C-alpha cells in the first residue's frame, strides 16, 4: 500500500483545484472566457460606494436554505440569527495582530489582481464568426512601510499604484506593553460602467518585519492572566485574526512569528496522536502472552515495566521540569498536574499488586486476554469468510501465525489495571470514583472497556459461593449505554464478538466460568425491537394486527444481519420465533458454522436476545442499551430482572422478577407442564459504562441524572451494613468540566480522568502528538463566500471536489490512493439544510460538474449515481446497510458518490475508508464539530472542508479565527450542563423516581394493581424512598431538598386520594373506563390527579407555537 504521504499528495491536489476554482487565478496573467465576478466566489473586494446587488448566477435562494421546496423542520433545526444585505460583496478585508510597544515599524505587502475586458472573434460549431468577451488578469503589488511612531490611533495609506485603494492601519495600546494592530485594505474605487474595472480579485495582505525578525506576539503572551486551558495550548499560539478573511502564520517555539498573512481559503493540518510508547513494541503487551497463566512472572514483569516507565516520565517531564522552578506555576498548576499523575500511577501499581497476590484476579485477567484475542480472531475470520473467501477458523487461531497475535495499547492495559482494585474489592475507595477514559476518537477506547467487561464477567463467576446471599453465576453483570442508535449499531458487532468469545471459553472449560451462558441483550426500545411476544402474534381475522406483527418480526430479523462468528448473511429463516416459550433462537445459515441449527453435535444458538420480554427472562450477562430505555423503570416491574432482582425461575419462560405476576403453564400438545421454583437473586450489575459522555447534556442529561438515582440504587447491595454501589466508567473524546458533570449525573464526588494531562497537550505519556511533518493526519480547509448565498457556495464546493476526485481516479499515478476522497460525506446541522442539499445534488451540482469538465479540459464527467442520506428519519434496520455502503471502495460500481448526514454520524460511525467531508455551517457545539470531523481520516490522511455562512455572526467569527481555532480545537470545547432536580426537572421526573423506587423495591406494590395498595406503604418505607432521593440531593443540589420533600409528600397524598376513588387504581391502563391510572404518557391529555410520565428521556420539551396578531 502507498505511504501516507502519497495520500496527502492527492489530498492536496483536491485542495489546489478547490482554490483554483473558487479563488483563482490559474496563472499570473490568466485570460478568462467568463466574467471573473461569476468565475470566482471568494477573494473579491467591490468598490465601497457600490450598491453591490446580488451576484447570484447559479441558484436562486436566500442566505441559508429557507424557502426551499425541501424545507423540513427537525433534527437540531438551526434558528441562529442571520444578518444579510442581499449578498453584498465586501469592500475591505483586514488582519489583526499583536506587537511589542517598542516595535517601531513593519511592512505590509498588498497584492491583488485586476481584470480588463476585451472583445474578440471566434468560430462557433457552425463555422460562423461570433463576438466573445475575454478577461485578462493584471497582477498588482505594493509594499507599504508602516511607521508606528507617525500616528497615535490610525492612519490611511493610499497606494501609489492606485490611490483609490487604501491601506488603513489602526493601533490600540495595551496595558502590558503590547499593541494591537489591525491592517485593512479598502477598495474606494468608483463604480464604473464596466463592473469588473472597479473590482479587486485575489486580494492578499502580508505583514512582516523588514529585518525578518519575529516581531508578532501570541495573544496569550499579551495578557497578564493565563487561563489553565490556555497554558496547555501555549505551544499552539494564536498570533492573528482575520477581518472578513482568515489569517495564517508560522509560529516559533516562543509564541512569536515573522509574518502574518491574510487568506480566503485557510488550511490547517491537525496533528494525529500515537498511543505507542517508545521502547515498547506493538506486542510487548501481547494478548496471547498475557493470557497464559503459566507465564505469570513474565506478565507481572511486563506490567511493572509500564508502571516504571510512567514513573520515570513523571519525574523527568513533570517533577524536574524547569517550569516547576517558578513558585507561582508550581502552586497554581504544577503540583495539581503532578499529583494527578502520581495518583494514576499508584492505582496502576495497586492493580499489578492485586494480580500478584490474588489468584482469582489473575485468572480473570488471563480470561480477559483470552476473550479479547479470540474476539479479534473471530473478527478477522468473519470478515474474510463473510466475504465469500474460503478459509478455516483454525487458521485464524493458530498461535504459530504472527498475524493472529494482537497487542494492547499501553493506555488500554494501564486503564484496566487502575480499575481492578475497585472492581475486585467492592469496599475499596476506588469503587466510588467515576473513571473517565479521555482519548481521541478512534484511539481504542472501546477495546479498553471491553477488556474491563470481560474481566468483570470472569471475576464475578470465579467468586461464586453457594453460601452467598446472591448468585454470582449469571445475571446482568455490566450495563453498556449509548445515546444514539448509530452507536449501538456499530459497537454491537464488536461487543457481540467479545461475548461470543467469552462464551466459547466458558463452554470449553465448563463449569469453571459458570454454568449460565455468557450472553448479550439488546435493550434498545420498542421502535427498534418488540417489547413483548404478544406483539408478534398474528390473527388471520385481523389483517391490521397481522401486518403489525409481521412488521415487528421484520425488525427482529434486521438486528443481526450476519452471523457474528462466521460473517455469513442471516435471513428470517435463521430466526426461530417461538411465541409459546417466549424465545427467539438465532442460528447461522452456513452448515460449516458451529452455530448452524442442524449441526449433529454441540448444537448452539447465537447468545443474543432481542425482545425485551426474553431479555428480562434470560438476564443476559451484558445489557447493551440506549439511555432512553431506562425511562421504562416506573412502567414495567419486569425491569427488576435487569438488576438481579429475581426470585423464581420458570422451566418454560425463565427468570421471574421479584413482585411480578407469573401464571403457571399447564401441559399442551407440544409442551409439558412448566415448573416454577424459588431461587436466590443475582448479584446486581457491578459495572456501568457510559460511552460518549459529552452527549449526556442539556434536557437529556437532566432527566438522565435524575433517573440515575434509582438506577444506582437498584445496582447496589449491602455487605456488613455497608452499601456497595456499582462501578462507573465513562468515556469521551471531547469534554470540559467533567468532574461537575459526573457529580450531577452520578452523584459521585470524585472523577479521575485517564490519562491525566502533563504539562503539554501533546504529551501525557500514554498519548503522544505526532508532528504533521512525520505523519499527515487531518487537514481542515475553510471556505466563506460573502456576496453569495450558501447554496451557491455549496454547489461550487461540492462540484469541484467531486469532479476533481473523479479526475484523479483516472490518473495512473493516483488511482491507488484516491479511494478515501472519492465518497464525499456532507455534514449538516439540521434536516432543513440537508433537504436543500438533496435538491442541489439532483440537478444543479451535476450541471456544474459538466461545466467544470469542459472548463478544465477533463477527459470524463462524473455522474452521481449513488447517494444516501443518514438522518434520524431512517429506520434502525437501515443503518447497517448504509454503513456497509460507505465501506464500498471506488473500484466497485456500487460505491457511494455522496453521503449527506446530520449529527447522527457525529459519534459512532467508524468507517476507516472515509477521508473527505464537507461541513456546511459551523455546528452549534465545538464538541460536535470535533466528533463529526473525526469520522474522517481514521486510516488515511483526511480532508475536511468547512463551508461557513457569512451571514451568521458565529460562522464568520470561526472563519476569521480559523487558524487559531483549529490550532487549539479542544480548548474551545464547551462545558456540558445537566441540572437534575431543578424545579422543572422535578416536575417531569420526581414522581417517576418515587414510583420506580416503591414499585421495584417493595413486592407488594410491584404488580399493576399494586398501585391501589398505596395505603399499605409504611412510614419506614416512605422514609427509605425519601432518603434515597435526599441523599442524592445532598450531593447535587442541597438547596432543593425542602422543596423536593414537600413535592414527594404531595404526590403520595394525591396517590392515596386517587386510590380511594370509585374506580380501582392501576399504574397504567390504556383507557380509564374501568380503572383509574396513576400515570399517563407524557404529552397525552391527563386528569388532575394523573401524572404525565416520560416513556423516553428525550420527550422532555413540548413544542410551543407563537402567534403574532395585528390590530385592525
């Protein structure tokens, strides 16, 4: 395969074509056949006195996409204010920068191009002579020496070559001995009859020192107080900002530069990071080596080498760094950074010591490594076998083949080690710590917490003891939660394969790792999979019911498209839905696969559960869920089973939740009489993992944080009177103020980020920034076209990129490296804007591509035959299909030309092939921008073109600070917010928490008719419920305790009052003809005593319409 620099070369070819088409010129003295006002869309200055009417020549439309036939309101609809004066072309641009007050002078080069129009004769296709216009470019340049001692505030410098072009300089003296200078070039030409004669094209400003000295100073140096986040980014200084354009520079290590240059299409190469450590080869932490119990001494030595290396780094890079000689720095920043690193080191060493001293922990550690390497073997085998290539699984597990070995990245194994003590010892202080795995997108966070899950599974089962109060052999062991369907769809494959690997090891060494199967349940909502088997019952006399049932069955068939072991496609014939036994058995379609139904021996079904009712009955080892699903707690007593709260087992159905009604099954023609026996409950889930923590914010985070009060309690148990809570592990690539957020969400006072930061953002020992000169990573390019609509700019950007990539694919030099840039991913902030792009892709962009082909003399035109949309409007079962399409290379005739999407893809879309994205409009949150653009360039150097809306102040600000913004991208991540137990949040969820706590804790209130027994609630029980909520409020919002307690009392009083009505009370019934109901679906019409209750954590805000009336 070609090296990364060849990919970067073809990527730059696309960028150069983009510049050539939007900005120009193609040569210094180019001659155009078209008016340059329409040939180019950026880099122009119009005369200041011009009315500058609309320049639209391609597409009619306004500043964004409103008024389009495809207008739809929906996904994060962007209602940000827009200012526009009918697309006026600007008459000035400028650059701002800082100088020391002692600087006396500097130079400014002003360059641009003028075009003159001429008439000429040419021969048309019919052989006739016709008049044509040509436009010849004349380059202009003038250097102006700026003497800062000549003026106090500002001065105009008319240029010698054209006195109507003005260089305007302003300066502002700052307190710290620095000066803020802004240089503008202003077009004050008259507006002549020939519109291009007054125009300036390809305008550029360059400020520099006559002596080529580094006179320009970084912003942070000019301020007395340096924020902590600025300290981390001091090696990526901001030295200038554009005004109506962007600014760029080359900084040295001291935060200074010798020149500041304006640019209309700025570029910034964002560096990648490496998780590799110097001195550690990729197989130093070989999963195969770490899985062999007989090599314990070698394993411990290897782990100690990691800890020793980290300690050595702390001493050399932090403790003995010259910065620590500064007492102020040491006190305010240095000691905190050092202490966090030392604390992480201590936890890593404690994990290693645990493996030395505790044989069960070491056994679980080896099991984890065996599971993870087998998962990787299965992944490689299924990919090849599923593609139709003949191969045998034994070849993929052959230890003699080096390609079958895999190694942990050092940060992954370190993160696992530092969590072992808090998992194995439930009374250890680390159990209370929320561990945040903070690592860039694509770095391997998923594998780290998959390994942790495998360890927890083995550790739990190896410690099974018949005398325990709880059964450790089985039950839900870990809960893994996501926020978006796309996340669960993509991550599900990797997690399922790990579960499959763990189950195969369990079977091979039965009963060492338990008698209960290791399995996974997809608990993801009634719109994705059915809640009950009753929904799957067909009725020949009721066509509507039959259609619904078949639709629900289809949703089941589409959850697993391929066998997780061998990769062969699954069809509905491979799913055996048995309604009487309430089970879905999934087998492989390949007769060579171990999960083939008719295999003579070792008949096994794929250990995946898809229907909620079966998930409750089987209590799978891992629950893969969306966060929304936990709104089911007050509605369904069967959710108790997810938390180990079962007390019976039915020989036909499976486990029965405490308090749930369960009728005995009599004998049928096909089934014998079912038995029901009492059992002890399972140990509750020990590990809760929340991926993409930054998405748990706003209204969702507020509701989520409140429900977590009950979720944590249901996952807790007592040892010797001490309450043992679950371990929380969270992960993200973008977050700020994580400690405050985790306190609000989980009620934990301590959050530990791993890896902790060092003194430089590019080096925390486990993460090392790789210079772009060594490894090109992701290049950001900015486009902003004032004077044009966003539609026109979008049309031009898409067209030139698509045709350029196609043209390069025909070049023998680049045909092997063009694939990452062949499929254009378009990112939009709302469905409305995406709808406008759909229309452009159908008509205007193909027309423009045809013109580009002709204009540049390209041999062939690109046709956009394959396009997809990825939005929240698509069905869940369509997601895998569209992701598969994205993986199709350009050499395949079914390769996608474009994939336009909303924030559905901002997290979780892991397609290594993709290398090109166009972002239309700056996303509302910087974390979303980082996450979305990180989908690009995962395996090859990426290209992200951001198209800014010049009529939105926020977009324009990001464009003008393009270089500085991208240099310090992670610094600008916003702090996330969640306000559980605020007044309005309590209105939504406080009663649901009370119902959940009462219904799931006390069996007498569990069933639907248990709602009527509220009078039997004892003071002790009520006080326990109150204490549960008040204890959480003590941590999150103490000031709300009195109000919350009063509201709980009011709700209980209303509940009791409702129970005394003439109709019997139920928690919920569909109609109230026979019964009253305590809850009704939020958003439905409710009586005074019914409580509107959420069924989804996203159904928080009701839509409100505002009407404007005028008086007659």
